[in-house]
């Protein structure tokens, strides 16, 4: 075993125990290693590997938490990371898993629609049809499918643009909220991994904090071919990109702000 041991085994408890046994002149030490010592050394190595992995997971979870805390747009991610770190290593590993990250990044999005009663904030949802317009409207607590359609994953921008986000449909993996053409509809689109798609599914928050009492609200802008575009809601409650607001009164009236809210389908 000593002769054939790979390089990464030579700093292990198992290797050291075997070496100690080989160098001993006592048959009892050889037998002790063969019957119990090797197994005990292996278990010590296994415990050390597990602790090393657990510490790496804790470091990564804290990094995710610190990054999420720098903006108000992933509150569920923040609370999920804090809960996992407080609970223990198993929960941290679950939080870091692909399924755990998808759960933790779930949020709903609401738009302040001007023509709704008292400027009410209404959830954004999709129909599930690729290429169909995203819409806003009331979502009944009893309507489970619609609650799912009104839940999104708030992710770092697919384009890689710093400080920006992409919104993936929680109930339709790989489909994102995206602009189409300048001053066109905002639709649900299937990610084809092209640069054009990634740019079209990138949304950048602006003027965060301008809505009183809404820390997780901002005006999310879409980068069109010519300039940045705001979002408006047409008579059918569909979202579409509109020309840059230009004046403060437009910002506060005709151009709805977005708010990140608790996921309607947790």
C-alpha cells in the first residue's frame, strides 16, 4: 500500500498509520493496523475531508449572503442563507445545491400600475407560452397555477452586466422575462444561450429608493438597440418597453416602478 499510494494520500492519517505499522518490529502493531488501525485512520481522514468541505461550503454561503445584502432585490436569498448558516452544515449544503439556490432566489415582481385603483402594485406573470407577452394583474391566493406563473428567480444578469438582473420563470425553467425590439412587448422567452438573448433578458435597476417605503423597488431599464427603455402597461395589461422617461413627472406617473416582493409560490 505504501509503495502504490498516490501522492495525495501521503499526507493522510491512513498513510501515516500504515507507515508506522511497517516501521514497527512488533507483530501486534501490524495486526492492530490490519484489523482496526486502518479503519480508524480512514475514518479520521473522512472526518477531515467532510470538515474541509463543510468549511468551504460555509465560506461560499457567506459570500453569497454578503453579495445579496448589497442590494435589496434578493431578500429571500438573504433570509435563506442566514437560516442555513445558523442551522448547520447539512442545511448549508442544501442551500448551495442547484435546487436550493433556485428556491432561495424565488421572488415575485410587482409593478405600480397607474390606471389601477390608487396606483395599486400588481404582480407580473406569464402565460407559459414562449413568446407571449408578460402581463400584470391581481393574483388570487387560491389560484395556485397563477401564483406559480407570478414567481420569478432573480438572478445575476445573463449578459454578465454588473449590478443588473435576469428574471427566470420559476414554473418554466430556462425561460426569462425579455424585451423584444425597441418599444416592443416584454415577453417570456426561452434562453438559446446567444449573446442577443442574454442582452434582451437583462434588466438594470435605476433610481432605487425613490419610492417611499419601498426599499426593494426600482425602475428596471431594458437596454434596447438604441438606448435604455422603461416599461409601461398597455390597455390589455401587457408589458412593453417605452422610450426613456426624460422628465421626473413621467417617472412618477406614466412609468411604473417595479418592486421585488415575497414569492407568491414559495
